[in-house]
């Protein structure tokens, strides 16, 4: 996330932190999920701002974002928006968030940090979809119906549990049972 500040980035920020605009920029901070591969993804940042981002410390320091959010660089806008969003229960932060009009792509970039991937994956990390066929990677004691589904059991046409990405449903012995995704492997 943090890397050496390049000459180009130094020029862009005029050697000043692009968040607080007061302290010397000492590092390049890549705004996730993007990488340090180009300066368009980076924000020139000072030690102080960096330490606050890393420690998740909120506080009045971040009122400086009222200025940086107007920076013309999308990366600076995105990072400013992201930090403000994490502080949005504070009235001042919420006011800034509602007063700016950023490009939708910048907002999406900023908020990507708060979105958990809610996809179902098997024990190998392969994405599972409705209708897939899976194999049990270990024997399961099925609660309530009193039978054991042995390791290697094939379950066809699984159904993803919508509100729990660690669970799927499938038929074993004519019974629809809930299976944890960590105990399955996708077939095919
Ligand atoms: Zn700073």
C-alpha cells in the first residue's frame, strides 16, 4: 500500500501531503484495490496522515479532508471520500460527504473498501453457483435426520443460501440439507 514516492508524484503534489496539504509528503499511498503501478492510483501522503490511516484513528485531524476532497486527482478524491465515509457518524464529515459531487467511479472506488465479497466459494476458493454439482470433502453428520453423508458424496443442483455465503443447500438421501461451503469441492 505504501511505497516510495516517485519524482512524478512529488511534482504533482508539490512535495506536500495531498490530504492535509501542510506536511511534507514522504510516501506514495496506493488506494486499494488498485496498486502502486501508476501514480494515478496513488496519493502523496505525510507520516502523520499515514499513521492515522493505519491506526484507524479518527478525530479532528481529518477535517483537512474538506480541502483534499476537492483535489482534481481521482485517487485523492477517493481516499478522502473513503476516510470521510468511515467517519460519517460525525456531522462535519457527513456534511462534506453530502456537499461534494464526485464522479460515480470515484465513489465506487472509495466505497469498495467497505464491501465484503458475499460470494459463495468452495474449499479451494472456487466460486459456487446455483445448480452446481459438488463433492463433500469430509463426512457430515446431518442434524435431525440422523444419517451420515460420507466424504465423496456427490450433491447435484446445489442452491446457494442467499443471506449466508458460508452455506449451501443440497439433496442427500432425498433430504435437503444445509452444507457448509468449506466442506465442499466444486465438480467439473
Ligand atoms: Zn498529511
